[in-house]
């Protein structure tokens, strides 16, 4: 699984908790896919866990997400 696939799986199958964290234990049907995606992103250093001790095992946030650069000077 690539980093892009892991980001996609986490954003699609994870449950958004507000605007910051994604719950990975919300949907039991996709538990294996979400755990694999978190493992891939954690190995790449792109996962931040919830600072609250009660939620640190189930809420994660993607950090350092690669964003494609947009060239706004095209056509000038």
C-alpha cells in the first residue's frame, strides 16, 4: 500500500471527529483497512495521535500531507 492509498483509505473509511481527528474504530467493517492505512502512514511519520489519553488509540490526524503545488502563473 502506498502513502496515497493509505491517505485515501483513511479519509474515505474513517469517521471525521470535528475538523481535526479521524476515528479509526468507528466502523468495524473497515477496521483492517484503517489499521493498515494507519500503520503505513505511521511508518512514514505522517500520523499524529490524539493527545487525550482516553482517545489516543482510536483518533488520529494526518500531518505533513503532500499537497500538489498549483502554478497560478500559467497563461500570463
